[in-house]
C-alpha cells in the first residue's frame, strides 16, 4: 500500500505546464465563475438564478419565442432551458401558449410579474458591468468586450 506522500513523478510536459498561464479554458472558466458570483450578488432577487433572469430577459425581448429558439438564444441546452422555463412558469413569471407559427411548439411569454422582476433587476446592470471590469485598466475594457464579441461571432473584426 502506497503512503499518501508517495507520488508518481510528473512527465516533463506536465511539470512544465503552467495552468494559470497556458490553459485558456481554465482562465475562461475562472472568469465566468467570478462574473457569475458577481451577478448573483448584484442582480439576483426573489431566489432567481442568473440563468432564470437571462431567460426572463430573452422572453421579454422576443415575445412568443419557442423553447428551442430560447435555448439557442441563451446558449443553454434544450433540456435545461425547458426546466428553467417550467420553474419560471410555476413562479408566475412566464406563461406558455401554443405557437402561432408552429402549432406543435410552445411559445413563451413574460407575464406582468416577470416584467416587474426585470424592472427591479436591470437598473443594477451597470453596477454589475463595473464590478466585472474593475480589475481591468479602463483603457482595456472596450477591447476586452470587443474580443469576447469576436470570439462569439457577434461582431466582425
């Protein structure tokens, strides 16, 4: 039986790899976790999650969106989006009806209560942006946003 301090020697390729310098997915995950924690701290009310608030906003901006379209819009898989929509319907923040464009699909609409939630949440968006960007020098902030938009194909160079 090996003792806890017995370790397999690292291969040179592993030993020389600095996760904090060379692993972009690691850095993106950490940045996302930080942004998500700030979102929860600043924007989340009424026990809503960041994804639920995002779903509410997308439904407000695209009345009658189908659950499938909504999943694409918010970049969340269809099953999770369906569950989020169901919870928001249960809370009275969304309602669903048969789509007028496709009778087989459900169209999702924000309710007056859902709009009230957004009217209390969205005024804090600028504070959220400022907190997320705070570690960056002010002159880097527009470039940072531009790079994210380029990565997501939301903008052209």
